[in-house]
C-alpha cells in the first residue's frame, strides 16, 4: 500500500506511540484488503464503551488506556490514549442506568459502561449510544468518507445519504479515530458503488411493515451484492428506509442499494448501473407472502410475553405512533413492551409527553441498547413479537425464544391482549 | 489409501506460515452471535458446524457474514487463547480481512480455486501466506474402499 509522507511520519511515531500503533493497524488492514492507499475521514462511528468480559479484565489490569490499546488499536502495548483526532461517536452499547430494575442486566456492567462514558467522553468521543447516529447529530453529507460500524447504519449512510463507508470493525474505527484515515477500498471508490441486481416490486410497497419485508427479500436474494429496487414503491421516509436497509443487511450483507429517483446516486435506473441493466427479478404477492411466513416461522405459541419496538432505534414518529396506539389502554398482565430509541430522542419524547403515555399503559421507552446487543429480555420471556425484520431475524437465536413479526398495531394489540393476532393484510 | 498433494495459489492476507488440520465450513460464518470466543466454537444453531471447536485448526470457509462485530469476536479468540491456527477463505470483505488481521494468524484469500470445494475437514494443510500458497495433503480412499470414514 502506498503511504503519503505524513502517513509514514505518523507510522514512525511523529504523533506519539498510540497514533503510531493506529497507523500500524491501518497498514496491516489496508494490505490485507489489497487497498492501494488510505483516504482521509473526519467521521468515525465505532464502539468503545460496551462492556464485555475481555474488556472488564483489561480495564482491571490497566484502565481504559489499556482496553483501548488492546481492543481498539489491536496492540500488545499499553499507550496513553490522546484526544480523538477527528469527530468520533459511540454507536449502540449495553443497557444504561435507565434500564436498571427493568432489563435483567448486571449492575456491574452498567457501572463499567458509565465509567467508560466518562473516560471516552473526555477524550472526544460523542456518546450518541445508538445504532442510528444519523438520527441524532451525525448526518454525513453526500460523498463524505466515513469509517462506520453497524451494518444498518452503514447501509443507510451509503444508500440514503450517499456518504462512503465500508462495514468497519472495532479496531479499524479505533485506528481511524486517532489518525483520521481509513483504507480507500470497497465503497469508498465510485466504481464499487454501482448496482449489480435489479429487483422490481409488482405489489405496492408502502409503510414500515412492507419496506421491511421487501428489504428482507432483497437481502436474501443478492447477499453481499448491490441491489437497485424499482416498481410500485410509495415515497419512503427515514423510518421506512431505516427498516428496509436493516432488513437487507440481516438476510444478506447489503452495504449499498439504490432506489432510482429517490436515493442520491441513482437519479435514473440507467445511472444506477455502470453498463447494461441486468434482467429484473420480480417481487410480487407470492414473494411477499413467503417473506411474511418466513419471518413468522419462529412462532408457535400465540401467548406473547414481550413486545420489542425500535429496531433500529425508533424515530420520533414511531414513538409518537406507539404512544397514540397505547393512549388510555393497559398492557396485559404478564406482557411487557419496550421501545428502544436514542437517548436524545427520548428527551424529546419526554418533553412531548409520549414517554408518560407509554409508561402509564405499562410500557417502557429505553435507550442505548437493545435485547440483542445486551442479550437481555424481560425475565421469563418465551414468546416475543416485534415490528422489526432484523430483530425477528436475530433475537430467537440469541435468546432462544419464539418470535412473531407484524405491524406496530399488531404488536400493540398483542401487548394489550397478551395474544398474537397478526396477519398479512 | 493414497495421499494427494496439491497447491492452491492465492493472496496472502496476513503474513506467516502454519501447518495443521483443516476444519472446513461450507457455510459463511458469523462473528457476533455466531461464535463463542470463550470456547472457540461455532454457536449458530442452524450452522453445519454448530458446536464444533475451531481452536488450533486451519479454518477454511467461504467468507464472513452478519454484524460488523465480526473482527472483534475473532480478536477475542486470540486474547482468550481459542483462536484458529490459520484462515483460508474464498471471499474477502472488510469483516474477514480485519478479522484475520486482529486474530493475527496466517491467512490466504482470493485463491485460483475455491478452497471450500477442494479442502476437506481433517486434511493436513500448509498455509504459506508469505508466498500465497495453500498446500493440501488430502487422504483420498480408492473407490473400492467405499465411503470416507466419518
């Protein structure tokens, strides 16, 4: 890999040993990829604060300086960690203090994470604590080179915003935060951003449920490739595309898609492809039904113990709709409802009175994490229901529970009655 | 019983040389939710290698899937002493490349032939990532000897 003079100087220690270790990791990683050079980034979204057994041990031995050196810089040495060189944010993490007494989750982990937040906060990491940084203060612009983790955020940044990021990892984002560099490979290069597959919806795709199901179909079909989707698509909003992208990155490994006329790099179908347009694959009533059944193939008992909304973290619109659906009602005795959202949006929900309406009904607005990240659902949960294709995909395997998938209204109905009555309409 | 030796040429992803027994997965592997770093085993329920330990093996697989936590989970196998001995994978992505880098084991990808089709679990394999060559010692039974022992 070709290095500039300033990159060589950093590697040789001009900015201190921690930054040199960061550059060493980026060189090893860039060479592993076969990248030709690094590019500059001023937008990093990574993970530093989430507790794990390995991290707890390292912190015990040498504090957060050691934990960052070993995990986020992949070094054997322990360095004094300087202030982040470029704007860096923390993605979703473990549960925080607001979940104590609600989510079965060790208080020691909550404490460790609070300690991490004060260390990293003082080193310039913005504690957004969400899988949707683009909702709360980190909205990259078109063409901006980023170093992001979190598959649902990566696909949103590339596709909806036209920013450029690969699906990075803990060490590459750690190294990027101290250097402002990342290998210029994959999605950073224009030639790797054009579509490879064309999918046409012949049934209407409108609303949160249908965008999620369509995404789950598309991801399963194209796997790691780059789909271009057209057809009977209603104008989507942020919430719809947040669900669509997360679903494509769950059933497959999609990092960028295009919707001609909607997403920025595809004004037309022709512009979405660099060359001939491939033959289209159809998504019709039969495919839609099959996806619905696939997402509901992990549910047997209709007795629902737990409703999970807000995956990826809920938008204000989703919180408002949940509050309206629950207003004046009471959750079934023995059924719990959590809606996950970034803490910054919870503040607005508090202010608007949404949190109070949900709380009065017996539900909870929680932040920072989710049942999958923290491996934690209400005590004794056997059957859960969700409006998220991603959570329905992952949570049964992670927690060994049954799953139902439907609309927000199906989920609220199950929360109030304790019985799953969802069906495809 | 005969031993067939063949070389597969590829590109060294992480330099180094290792020799050991192959563990072949025909399905892609998840890091987060897919492996347990404490025991070095595959924990994805529907996976063909569910419950199988990869520690000390040459892990041969088509590629990485799932969460961007992939590399962090494989780094943890190194820190906990449960890492594979080497890696050989068909498709290179940021997840698998960074994962191999932080696991710090000799790794080869972008091979002339698909390693998952050629290498069998139990084969003796030399991973020479400095030169980008995987040498496979396959023990193949003559047709009259019937099926390969389990």
